[in-house]
C-alpha cells in the first residue's frame, strides 16, 4: 500500500488503542506447512515498484506468475487466467447462477524498495524469504503478498474439496499499487467495466484485526468502509531576488514561510460524524468508562471530544482533512536571494470534503493573491460502503467463523489502495486484510524486518475460505 500506507493507517485509526486478545484461532490441520513455503517463495522475487519507471524490472513479476501457477495447480486448472497490462493478473471463477452479481477479491503483486543503507538493519535479508521463529520474513510479507498467498491457498483448498460457487468470483492482482495502480488495477477495472461487470462486493487490502495498542480492552476487526482522498498542492512565492547583502523587507522564502505558518495554524475543521462516528459507536462497549461516556454523549460533549482527539496526530486524522507540508525548495547559494520558493503541501481528505473545497480553504487562509497555488495530484475521498447490507454481513460472518468473539467495526482507511480503481465497479467496496497486528507489526510494513507470522497466514487462509463460502456458496442470494 502506498506512502500513507493503509495498514499504518489502521494503527493510526486506533491510536486510542486496542489491547491484545490472546492467541489466534487454531489453524486447520490440512494447512500444515504449505502456506509459509509459498509465501517465502513469493518474497524471494523482487517485484519492486519504483517511483522512477525507468527502474522497473518486469521479469520478477513474470516469475511470480509462474510460481503461483506451479504452487496452485488446481486453482489454475479451474479458474480462467488473464494477464492484464503485461504484468497484472485477473482470474475468473465462474459461478453457476448468472443472476447473482459477482464479487472481487484482490491483492497486489508489487512491493516497495529497500534502501541500501537500511540493509544492515535487517535481521533476515529482505528478499531471502526466510522462515524463522514462527514468521516468514521479507519485504512484502505484510504488504501485500501475505494476502496474495492466503487467498490462493483458500481457493486451492476449495477447488480441491469440490466447492463450486454460485456467484462468480474475480481475483485481481495489480502490479503497481505502490505507485498508484495507474497501469495494473486501472487496466483490470477498465477491462471489467468494458464487460459490463457490476460487482456485488469488492474486498481489497486496508485495515486489519488490530490489538495491543493500549487504551481499549480487547481486539477488534476494523473493516475499511471508505478511504480518505488525496490532494497535493504546490505553493510558490516570487520576489525579485538579488544579493543577500541588501535584502528587501520581504523575501520569497519569508513570504512562503508565513503562508505555511498560516496553513498549519488554521487546519480544516474537525467533525465526528460519518465513518468515525460509526467506528466509535461500534467500539464503545470496549472503551474505558470515561471514554465510553464521552462517545455516547458526544452530542453535547462534541467540542471537548474533538479537542481530545485532535491532540494526537493519529486520531486527529480520523476527524478532519489533514494538512502536511512535505517538501520545501528555494535558493541555490548562501549569498543569493532566490526569485522563487515553493512548498509542497499534501492533504488527506475526509469523506464529505471535496478537492475544490480544500483549495478554497487554502486560498482563504493564505489571504495572499501573490502566492501561486498549483494542483499537482488529486483524488476525491471514496464513497462510504454500506454496513447494513448482505455484503458487510458476509464479512462479519466469515470473521465470526474463525473467531466468534471478535468484535467488528467499520473504520476509515487513512491511506490509499487499489480500490480507488475497483470501487468504480461496486457500491460495496471494503478494505481489510485478515491478519492480527499490533503496533510493532504495523511499524514493519514498508519498514525494517517486515514479517508475517505463520499463525496469521493460516488464519487468513481460513478467513478467505469462509468468506467465499458465505458470499458465493449455496446460501448466496
């Protein structure tokens, strides 16, 4: 998952905290050692997405295609496979009832790079695919090859058992999610759209079962029902420049600095509504008494509650469109006044806030027509998927099958996923990986010593199998 990482977002979304529940559900005996061996093999393939397209290497992706075909022969014999945009994969498991709208389950094939200076800090080399101490280690274990392998394992087992879906199931695996998905997931989405596919449900990476982060008693499965939007603006101040020995009262850098200060001192307004309110309401029974009281009486305690949540960057991101100055440039020499200075500002949009509204806010706050504002990238916040229909019920039913005591709550994904493309095909798009993570696990996504536990991997296989049976089996409607 890209820069702002939705898995890291899952932890941020619960900075209020979740304490550990205990051991994971016991894996099924039939799942022995196979999932971890397949994951280890996948992690050895350096399917890296670079920001610079010139660094892209296609062969590791093709090798991953071959590895999946060899590891999962029954799935490949039963499902139709298509290669899309040269390196992405789309599988179709045709259902017996054409009246049932299809479902889509996704993961992505690519991973982020590992910088050379970070290599000495890895206890297990990032592309060695080592299995040790109850974990599979390597870049992509969490994001997102663990989901890829767990999903294939579930499908292979279902095919081997003779399961035949009533609802058609698509499996989609993009090859460039880490750099926006503009070729892989976008092409898969367009291909399905050209075939007039309208999805009953789509499930992508996103949130997870979060635990051991303090503050809330127990663990919870957080299902992403929406994700924040993304807007990057460049602010530029221009002045005549000159020699530093005779500076004017205002320089380009000084003018830009004041603009940045005004933006940081005047964030967009906070509000506890929508997905954030749904999440807090669902988790209220697990909150300590004083927090539960505040949530349940937020009608008249809203200002106090917003103030408390805004104090922590993690919970602040749940209740407002955030503002982050990420890059500043200006000047080329210590004794030369620059003629221009530019700041890059990234906003993550809360559902309900639009790109145009955020730009209008920036213009108003700056109050300086001499500051140029240029829009670089923009994606509106997603729609909010329903929590009162059969689709969300299927997700809850699958979770209940593998852990009946696990609370489930809708939540907001703070980062971005390939659902920005797939969500165009469905009104019920969800974002969830079936793994248990605590704060230390989540720091490893895109970080050093990324790993996935064997219990987690097998738990994920069970979840995907249960979801397919609940959503596409004999009881599907």
